């Protein structure tokens, strides 16, 4: 057969395979839910639009961080491979060994490292299992199933809290990872330290327990979880944190995990090199140097959160304990309708069909408009 004939045959074979659809993704992808990012607000005549759908910090970073970002003139160079300068700053701030910190693209990137390292499909072809509360952060099932593992969602209680008793009962031989989200996104309540201590006493020591603290700085309860104490006492505990929320750096995607060396040695193997950009590293370090200002802004948002929640409760709404920078309205089948009505008021909120609506705490005018909407909203049949 001539070269031309070979080329013709290869082309025909390629066309046949293309028509037959033999280029297919992994089967796990067919089981993935689609992540629905918060949508921007729709314009409405005479109203300033506000985005209350993504739990962003409406105050942004503190001024010194903005100046630090503006000073970066090395965007043509690769960043530090493992954000070494940021890890050193975090180690000093948190009083933990620098080896116990692994950075990632937001806390979600750090979580992906954990799942990739510890959960997937076993050598026998049977998926490992990952337990988490539900409803909780909607990226959890995506990350778990992408890794080839099986997610085991455990329903939250009626008031939006983790059912730790039920989660402990759900642990089986195939359980590799458990995810605890505190405060829980999107329902709001935070875990208490003693209940997590009790929970860890029921979990085998070879099961990784991830404590996702994306909204840590907003917690105002008695006996909050002291995750740094837990990670020091329990080598299986991994703490996740981020600069996206309290620090107002969501666009720069900077997060990290804190864990014992027996965990971090594996996380570094699956971490994406150069995962934190130079801009992100510089901004995060500058924000750590301005923690008093950051915490002052957080306190302003906490006060706004309490004002909004009190107003809605006075108006007859059921609003679970809110410990993040958002509130949860358990509207169930009316979630979509409420989101539509909010949209008519130029407010973008996050509806979870069949469950409820999460509303971020935003600018004062936005919060006032939400309160007014809730006072006049009538549920459709």
C-alpha cells in the first residue's frame, strides 16, 4: 500500500471513530453535578444592582493590600513553586511548622489535593467513600466523584446543622475521608469544639477528617472549634482556610491546608506547581500584616449579618443560626420564586432548588432592600 493509501485509510478510520463517538470522557463525568456559580444581578430601572449570590466580601481588601498588588512588576516570571514566602508568613502568624502548610487555589484547591491524595477507586475497582453533610458546599460531590470516589451525603438537621451522630454511623470500611464544613455553607450554623472532639473519638484514626473553615473569621459562638488544637492532637485532621472571604481576595484564589507531616507529604505530590500566583502570594502576605484592619471589616459584616437576621426573624422568617457572611432562607420549593422576585429588585441571590436561598451579606443598601423584600414577599402556591 502506498503512503497516499495509508493516509487515506487513516483518515477514513479517524472519521469512522469520530462518527461512532469513541472519544469519550471517563464514566465518572456523567455522574457529576454542574457547579452553579452565583449569577450577577439583573439591572432594574432606578435601582443599583447588587450581587449577593457568591459570598464575596463587599468591602474588598484593605488599602495596604491594594498597594502591594499594584507594586508587583514580575508577572512575566513564574511565581514561587509552593508559595514559600506565604507559607512562612502563615507559619509565623499561626504558630505552626511551615512544613504543615500546603497552599492551593483557594480552599477548594486545597480540598482537591486532599481528595486526590486519599480517596479514589481502590485496587479492587471499588470506590472509596467520602462522607459529608448535605446540604453543604456544592463542590463537594464534584471533587469526590471526579476523583473516582463515592460520596456519602448525610442530611443536615432541620435547623441546618451537621448531624454528627448520623455521620459517625455512616463510617464504613471503605470510608477514607470525612468533610466537616464550619460554618456550614449554605445553611450557616457552626460546629462547636466539644462536639467535634466527641466525633473524632468515634472515627477510626486512618480516616482523614477535613475541617473546612472558609468562613472561620465570621464565627461568633461560644466554644468555637479550635482546629489548630485538633490538628495538633489528631494526625488525621486537615484544616482548610482561604483568603477569599474575610480578606476580600476571592479573585486571586489563595487558600491552604494545615495538617501533620504524614498528611502533607502526600498533598505536595498532587499539588499543582505554581498554584498560587505572585499577585496572590503578595496580597495574602500583605493582608496577614494588616490583620487588625481585616478583622475590623469582618466585625462590620458580622454586625450587618446580625441586623439582617434579627429583622427577618422579627418579620416572621425562619433563619438558621448564621455564622458565615451570609444567611439561609429555608424556602424549599419556593426558592426559585424568591430568587426571581429578588432579581426584580436588582438583587442576585443564590437559589438551591427544593432547599432554600442563600443570601450574602452585602452593602447596607443591598441588605436594606433584602429586608424590605422579605417583609412583603408572599409565597406562591
